[in-house]
C-alpha cells in the first residue's frame, strides 16, 4: 500500500483560499496545499475539468447494467466489504463506493440521504480526475495509492462538503483493477473509518488473488494433491482475516475502537500474500534457469505454509539451526524438492512427533535436514541440498 | 427449537481463531454458539446431551475430518442439519458424499454463514413430521 497523503491536511480556510486563487489565476501556493493535491489540481485543470460544475458523466441505465455485469467478479468480491464499511460508518452520512480501473463507479452503499441525492455520483458516474477533478476515486487511481481529500482539497466546488478517501485495488498481477473509496461529511468520521478502509481494500484484493489461484492455476501432477491441500490452508488465512474484519466493522459501528482486531486482520492478509507467493512459486512449472534463492527464508516460508498440514498429520515442525544461505537454483524445482522432503517426513512420522529443521552451509552447498524426534534420539527424515551462489 | 429461543449452533473447527471469530459474530447475530476443536470432541459433546439446532463443520482437521465426523454422528443417531465449511474445490462432491445439508466455500463472510445456517434449520424443521 502506498500512502500518498500521510501528512495531515492543512488549515481548510487556507486551502479554500488557495483553491479560489488557483481557479482564478492557475497559480498554486505550495505552502498552502499538500503536494499530491497540487498535482491533482494541475492535472484536473489541464484536462479541462470545470471546478464550478461537474460535466455530465453518467451512463444510461442500460449501459450501467452492462458496466456492472462486466465488473462481475470485482463487484461480487467488493460488495460485502462495502457493506461492512457502511456498517462501520453507522448513522453518519456516508457513501462507500467501488470504481473500476477507469474511475467509473460500479457500486455505492451508504445512508439513504446521501445516495439518493441527485447531485451525488451513482453507479455509472465517471469520477476520473479528467471529468470529476481531484476526488477520492480519480486521485487514488492517478497517484497509485491511498489518498484523503478534505473539503476544499476537492477540485470541484460541489464536493467541498465531503472528506473522501480512496485506495486502488490490486488484481492478481498487482496492477490496479479498481478503487474503493469512502466519502463522509465529517472529518472525524473519516478518521474513524480510515483503518478499516485500508483493511477492506487489502482483503478484497486478496480475495481476487485467491479466486485467481483457485480458478486458473494448475499444479504439476506430481504435487497436485498436496498443492490443493496447501491452497485450502492459504485460503483459511484469508477466511480468518475476513472474519476479523467483519468483527472490527461491528466494533467501530458501536463506537468502540478496533485497532487490535484490524491489526490482526492485516497481519493475516500479509501472511496470505506471502504464502500465496510461495504457493505460486511451488506450483509453477519452472524454467530450470538457476537464480539466487534465499534458502533460509524459503524454508521459513515453508514452515508457515505447512503449519496446518503438520497439525492435521499431528506432528510439529520446529526450527533448529538456521544459517543464512543464498542458493543458486531454479526456485520452483527447489520448492518442489523441499515440499517432497517435508511431506515425506510428516507422513513417516508417528502422531505426536516433532520434526526439527536445520539449514547448514558448507563451502559449496547448503543442506536442509529434517530430523524426527524419538526415544532413541533424532532420526534423519529428509534432506535437500542446493548449490550455493558464488 | 422453540420459537422463543435463539437458534443454536455447534462450530467444529481446529483453528481457534476461526472458532472464536465465528462464535462472536454468530452471537452478535442472535445465535447461541458452542464450539469443538475436533471431530472427536464434538461427538462426545453430542453423545453427552448437547443438542444444537445445526452443526457447522470444517473439513480439514486433525483426527476425523469433517466428513468422517458427520458420518460418525449420523451412525450414532444425531440427526440435526450439518453445514460444511471448506475451501476445497470439490466442496459439492464432499458435501454430497457425506450427506451435508449445505456447503459454504471459504473465504466466506458472516452474512452468508448466518443465512445458510438459518435456511438449514428451517428446512430441517419443515421436513419433520
């Protein structure tokens, strides 16, 4: 997540004066507006956006239905998160919005007064900066990260009553596929829902990634069954994150803080992303091209990835000695050999066994060993070697 | 279930974080929820007299998996409806094989869980003589 607007907004009256001056003369006082706002105003003005009135930009009802149908998966994934954001805003006037990658609104959830206002954007409205000036959706997309615009920081005067926040949503290839935003009337409310908006955008992006892993990636036949089990375990992390997120929305709606719950959800989202990357590498058919691989980190990732598999097998994977090693090998092939060694060791172990993992380097090679505990002392249960770089 | 009582659910899942979060959310929505960390514990609890209106079972668990747990419960005469919660691609096949009344595919949100559990309870109540 890139934070484009980390510094607090400057005095609204100074910003309002700067806005009037920019509209009149085209000059910006850099000490009165935040840098990303100056950039957004400049882009909006250069595109010919009218600061006094938004252009007609809504689609016909028929085209809007078609647009929403095209956004199918994104809308389907984001809708529960918009509902949770709306729940978190409680009785405050607000609108949680989903836009596509061009800034066209796909879905709005909010209080009846806000979303029924005929001047407020609706599904089908285009909120790109070129059309709607600096705003939570268009500016988040243009800047490529989280933004918050307070009152007169919006380019169009009609939006000056709102505080809007927006976050781009990344697709499975990390490119933006949409944007999630929250518009409220009171700046204090914006502060209350900021963290849950971050969390919603991250979790929604992870659900898109999860669907991609499920629907489009086929593991090599040799590891197909175990790869499918591991995919389910990764999705489990995301389920935990989703439940924590929903709990946080309910806490915030009651006026309580939910910092710890949201932090837990974000930590689970980070784990999901990391494990999804390890899993993708594992099921990749590989190029057989040797590349530097941080072996100790990879083994650590495997221990996390195999946590549930180990629990189901009623074994425990424990770290022993871990020397930092950079191996030179095809990452997918190395991952698949590590998986075979770990799974083989777990399958051969008695329930209740502990498996101690070590990474040790010699002059030319790194060796990963798995030792099974037992009354007669540890027994070697698996080994993987890899050439070291250099 | 009497009309005056909140619906009750037994959550059977080896992941403590999932159990705890689900139970808190279920209670927020008016369910009475109890938990079991594995199939064997759930079987003992039901044999000892616990009688929830519906079961919510994870599939991948140490010991008995969710399907084996349900098979054992049915063999012991426990007839309450059961909902499978899984991330498996072949969730529908697993549900059909073991006679689950409904299936929820992870990742799943609470609203879908609530409505599926309520539907399962209502269908079971409607099918009773």
